[in-house]
């Protein structure tokens, strides 16, 4: 029976699952639009990914979960935060990335990546939904436009309207007032996206702007959000092909690292930072050591250029 | 007070005093007839109040919601000052025989005004310590202030406090600090796997308990701990910095350790800052206290003082190296001005040296810790992965394998 690894990103609005073979090739990925209110969404995306891969759960030798509901999943062997997983996934998608912006359902994060491809700093929205997917959702509802239509529609806005409220609830009131004033849905939606971008710029400056900048998460598929962020940051964002699965891919890649090391070091739950013990997992995403055979000289770190 | 002398029993006694400081000092006063002198944190020399036959108690932020005090002080003031004002408004300080206020920041000054107005019948002594620490007159000015404090206490008890009594109190306080520092050494070296919660309870209880009684407990505790074989702790070694006047919420400390961090050292006021420096027990005691006041700031620099010879961020980098910490978590009380003023320098220095740190802003009202958990977890994961990568790179250099 061929072994595989799995990464599950159990978010607040969607669940994503990625399955990799032991060479790191993606054999399946699935997105389910149910969040972590129950584990139904995660189960659905896991089942779909298993079906696409044509394998059973038993063949999955290691599963890592991440996201808002990461600790709720029985199938996962270990969980990592979204920061670690999104960074890992984004680097796999865009190896030269030095910064990652991820707008999730509950939180948005900005992650700085060092030369080794590791997280060196991060910032998250601390206390409310300002600048998150939930903010967009609430405002799409207020305007009365389906979520998937709001991006393209907002792109057509020409006026410069500002929504000043940080709070999703108050922003909703502002939106309703603007509509009552007779502003068109298109213009109001433009303002909503500009507001999101303004929040994100604050987070980016906490970490310090770096390039190349990759955007992951579902909101990266929204052209208006990307446009306003690019405008506010004054740079071009790199959007990987399937930005939504970056977290799940990162989790799967970490599962792969750990599955490979497992033979050498069974103490996988051991959180000790101990160079001699952990030398086998240098943590560098592009490290070539895991591929080395037992008798070979182990060389850690990224491949020399 | 009879205390179960197991390690658990001793920590339970520390917790009882630390978490209910007013009740415990009130009980002490009832049992021993000792007047209780409350003080604001940071620079008050409890030795003088002790030599006057009083129980010095550092007033603490409590866990109650701020209600009646809410309208008396700005809502953006730090949790410590708002909580102290609230306690004063609720009459919690009525049993105190005196309160001695220092003015180490604007917010504490505002709180002092309200407390004074709310306790018209309580003896209040207000003192201003020189905040510029490296001037030729810094020592003499600090000595003058302490002399004024001594006079205030003498007026209260109706007799003079003799120098021998102060020296005896100094020795008692030194002993207590030494024992607490020993506990810190045991934790830093891993001889004893003490948690951050336990360290805080040990230090915080010392701020509110009779020193002799506290030291007796500490001695027994250290004896017990030394007799127990240490189990090696595993996790990311964390240095905690920040929080001056109020003790960080125990829940935050527990959270950091439950996410896989081990707090190995700190510069918290409810930690190293309080116990860093001893006072000379020979010679003129007021001179010795003035010297202590200035030296203390060199040992663990205080952001409310100005000192040409002290630099907080350099101190922190050194302290982290000494305790072999992998990363630093900064706990900043909203909106503590002295801390906010210095934080950018710390951030810059840490970034320049590539030393990982995480800022967590805390509030009196913080009860939901989930939002903090993700950031702490992510930080610890980041530190762990980086430490491993750096160790691997160093190993490559050493073995010459490129
Ligand atoms: S130094 Fe900071 S914590 Fe202390 S009273 Fe002033 S503002 Fe509050």
C-alpha cells in the first residue's frame, strides 16, 4: 500500500485538504465551503481529497492540521498555526517570496520570510474582524451582492469613497448610510475593498514591507481586493495558482518532513530545541537533507545555487 | 499561620497572599497589631516601613471588573492605575494606616490624586524620587527623599526610627531577595522545573507578606526543591519582558507554557526587577538606600528612569544570552507610556541582532486568551524552526561541510 501525507486547513469559513505522495507531489486537493462551526466541512474536504487521490485514510501515514479549528480534528497527528503553514505553503508555491499576506475568514496575517524560507516575523489582526474575510462577507450581505460577484463588481468603481470604521458592524452601518445616500452598489463595494486594503497596510508596516510579496487565502481570488492592496502598497502582488490551499499545502509539506524524519527520530511530539537531536529537521523548506540516504553525508539547508 | 510544608503547600500559601493581598495583610494586622503601609510599586524602600514596625504592602492590581472607579480616571490609563483607583473608590484600602506614593509616571500620579481624594482620613505621604540617575546630585537627592519618607513614617508612629533597626530590616529584606534570586537560578539552570506561575506567586507574595514569614517559607521550599531530582524541561526557552506595576495575568503565563514555551527568565517587576539588588547593611542606611536606588537601575534598567549608563535593550539582549533564551515575549500593559516609549528601541535592537521577539499587549479586561494563543503558538513554532535551522547551519560550519 503506497503511503501518503495529508494537510488540512480547517478555517472558519472553508476547509481545505491537500494530499501529497512521499516525493512531495500533490495528488489531490479539495476545498469545502463549510467552516469550523462543526467538523463537517473538514470531513467533507478530507473525503473529497481522498476520493480524488483514490486512496483510503489508512494510507495517510501522517496528517497535520492548521487553521482556526486545528485542534478539533481527530485524524490529525499534530497541529501547527496558520502562520507556519501558510508561510511553508506559500514558499513552496513561490520560492522567492519574502513576504506573505493571507486574508482568512477570521484573521488576516502578514508574514515575513527570511533567506532560508523561514518565518522571521509576523503580525495578525489582534482583536476584531477588521480586514478579514468575515468583514467582506458582512459587507457583501449589507450591499446585497453575492460574495463571488462583489470583487468583479467593485473593480468598476470610480469614485473615491472612504469607509472609516474599523469595526465590521459599524462599517455595515456606514455602508447602509452610503446606499441610502444614493451611492451605487458598485461604488460602495469599491470603498469596502479599499477599507480592507487600508487595514492590511497597517499590518504590513508592523512587520516592514518586503518583496516579492505573495498573497494567499481565498480573498486572493477577489480581483478588487488584490487591486486595492496593490494600490495601497504600491507594488505588484504575486498570486499563486490556487491561493486558497496554501495553508493546507504547507501543513502537508510539514507532514511530509515529519514522516521522512520519523524513521530517524521517533520522538515527533518532542518540542525540544536541541541541535544534536533535531539536526535531521533543519526546518529549511528547501533543505535537501531529508532526501539523503542513510549512509550519505547529510547536508542541511537550501540547495547551493 | 500554619502552612503545609510540602512544595505544593508552600505555593498555596504564596498564592493565598499574592492573589488576596489586602485580605492577607488585614489578617496579619489583626493577628499581630502591625500597622499596614500601602505603597505604589517600583521604587519604594519597604525596609524603612518595616523598621518603623509596619507591614509594607505593595498595592496590587486586582482581578475585579473596574466599576465605580471607571469615572474617576481616564479609560486609556493602564490597568494598574485604573484598578487601584477602583479599589480606593470601593473602600478596599480603608484599613491601611498609611499610603506612600511615588510618582514614577503620569498615570500613577493621576491615580494618586484620586486615591488621596477618596481616602481623606488615611495618612498619605507623597514622595518624588529623582528620575535622572547619573547626575552628580542624583545620590544626594535620592537620599533626601528617603530621609523625608523616614520622617513621614516617624511622624506616623510617634517616635524616631533608629539606624540599627533600619539595618536589621535591610538584612531581612536582603535575605528575602537572595532566596528569591536563588529560586531564579534554579529555574534558569534547570535544576528545578519551576513554572512562570510559581515564580510570580513567589515574588508577588513577597511584596505583600511579612518578610521574615516569607523567607521562612522560601527556605523550606528551596530545601524541598533541592532534595527533589530535577526532570529536564523541554521546550522553547522564553525570556519575558515588560509589565512594570502589575503582575501579568497568570493565565497568560500558563498559556505561554502550555504552548510549549518554558519561561526561563524575566525582567518583570513581579520578577527580577523587584529582587535584583541588595542594600548595603553597614554604614548610613539612608546612604545605602540611595545607592541601592541608583544601582538597581543599572542591574535591570527601568524605563521610568533616565540613566546615561543604562540601556534597556542592551540589557535585554545580554540577559537573554545569559539565560540561553531562544526568544523574548514582551508583555506591554495598555497604555503604559514609559513602556510604549521604549518599545520601538527594543524592537529595532532585536531586529538588528536577529533575535526573535513577540509583542503582546495586555489589558485589565483581557479574559479571552484565545487570540493571544495563536500568536504565541506561531511565535514558538517560528523560534523553534529558526533555532533548529541556525544550529544546523552552525554544525555545517563546524564540520566544514558546505
Ligand atoms: S509605569 Fe506603566 S504600568 Fe506603571 S503606572 Fe505607569 S503607566 Fe501604569
